[in-house]
C-alpha cells in the first residue's frame, strides 16, 4: 500500500443515513409544531456534503425568518436519533475498515455538524478503526482545510482522500491530496486518481491489486 494515511468522507462513502435523517427531522418538526415542509430521504440525499448554512438555504427556506432556528434544531436532534436508529452501512464497509485499520491510520473528514461522526461511530461500533476525525461543525473549517490540518497534525506524507462527490474531489484538490472516487455513493467525479464500484473493489485498489 502506497499511502501512509487514508481519509474518508462519511455520507455516500461509508453509509447512507438519508432515511433516518429525514425521519429525525420530521420528528423535530412535530415537536416544534411545524406542519410543512416534510422531508423525505431524497430531500436529504440532495444536500449530503453541504455545510449547515447551505442546508438551511436549500431545504429550510420555507420557514422564512425561522429557517435558521428550525434547521439548527433539526440538526441538533439528529445525532441522538442516529445513535439509536443509525443509517445503512454500505455492504463491505465494515470489513474494509477493519482490515485497513490494521495496516494504516484511518481518518474521517466531513462537512457535517458536531456529533454526527460520533453517532456514526457509536452506532456501527467502528470507533476503534479511526485515528482521528474532523468536521466543519466541530471547528468551523471547510473540508479542504480539515484535510490539510489532519495531514499536518499526523505528518502524513502520502495521504489519500476517498469520497463520492465532485465536492469531495475539489476539496481534496484544494488540499493537494490525491482523491479516489467511490462510484456507489451519491455523486460523480471529474478526474479522480482512481475509482471503485464497491468497498471490496476499493480494498483491492488500495492493496495494489489494480494500478493506482
């Protein structure tokens, strides 16, 4: 393996939490006595990878002057719901991470809110696979800057970032980090270093069974 650190995006790369997130947000709206809009998994899928400000603008505009407060409430209550109900781990991800973590340090870098990554780790039992995580909600920094910080803090000379969208690809490029695209996720890529159609194929790619 040519990499000394592997950084993962979360949504669309390791799991799909869209259905559970939509359920959580609708429960939050019920508690706030807000009848509309109601959210579906497809609505959540369309904003995966966005920052909180972008999510608020895209999905919560119908709440007018209350949009930011309603969005914040939904995001805050999402974490505890996911800890209990979780998302759908992509088939093969558990094995992928457990095998890789014995070979090289693993990290998560996401634009999610604070507590979201922890909900993923707690629900899946994969906390021990990761050396560290960073998110926009935790430190106010975007994905590119968090990739740079992790590489600096852990002295990574040959890192790679793995994600499912062109936003991930551009953040990796901004951080001068090679990017591998997982085609089974939510989005597309423009010119990744390599691409994989499944977690098993990703493992083979990282192990060098295919040229990178």
